[in-house]
C-alpha cells in the first residue's frame, strides 16, 4: 500500500513510517516544506536502505497515496486539513492526532466538546473517511525493530471496512488493533494519552500503554 504520512517529519509519523516501510509498504513522507520531507525520507532510507520511501510536501504526498495518515500537533490540524481537502477527496484519512502533550498545556478537553478526530471529520467533509488510531502509542521505540510494543491500538471510525484496514496496518506495525467503535469514541482514546503521560512521568518511564483483556 502507498501511505502518505502528513507531518511525517515528527517522531510519531517518522516512527510509524519506519514500521510500515519495514513491512513492505511504500511510504511518502509529507511536510509543510518539501525539503523537510525529502530530508526525513533520506534519514529513513539510511535506516532501511531497501525500503520504498520518498519525501515531498503534504499536498503532493496526499495526492499520490492510497491513504493518508495525519500526524501533526493538534494546533496544526485545522490549517493542514484546510489545504488538503481536494487532494484527499474520496480517500481514507487515519488520524493519530491527540490534543494532549502540547508544551503549553496538559489539558485535553477541547472547547467543542468533541474529539480531535470528530473535528477533523467535520473539517474534511463526508467524502473523506476519518479513522482515529495510534493515539496511545508513544514514539520512543517505534524505530527500534527489536522492541515489542506491548500496547493495543484503539481504532475508532464509522465504517467497519475502514477500521479493518487500519487494524491490518496495526498488525503490520507490530501491534494489535482493537475495534473500539464509532468515531465519537475517539474522545476516550485521545483522553487516554493524558493518563499515559501522567503514568510515564510518575514512574519515570517512556512506554506506558494499554491492553484490552477478555477478547
């Protein structure tokens, strides 16, 4: 699959790109500036010389891909999506955005009362299907091929087929995806990030995660 990672120069996007490139997917790293995308692609190719990786600007990446992954800070979500609605039309958009961990605040409740994923769906319109996933997965160990990520991925969306595809991407990245219901449930998945940050800080850890039992 050809996957565009919008904001792929950040730790989370770069790490997911590493995992998917390792699994054989073609990765296009996007950034606001094409030169930053190119540099990130070069850095990834140093780690995985045989992988299919290119870098460019977000718009070009989104237009060329089968699906796109939004990996930007919450504050950049609206402006990023506003510029990409046309090229994303008809595609699946996987958002890893969580309004948590911003440098200025640890508060995750948004004034809208909705999740960042729901806000993203409203921004792009119904022709672009949004699925929320990977919010609870930290970036620290994603580029370590020997590190087993002992955390499930909550996958929230309104179409079963879309969630099934994202759950396969979870497996390709070495994780278990769990269908967590409708997109509105993403508010819980996003809120868990604040909990995990607190647990990491209290325990001087970097990789606290969640595991769904009984299934």
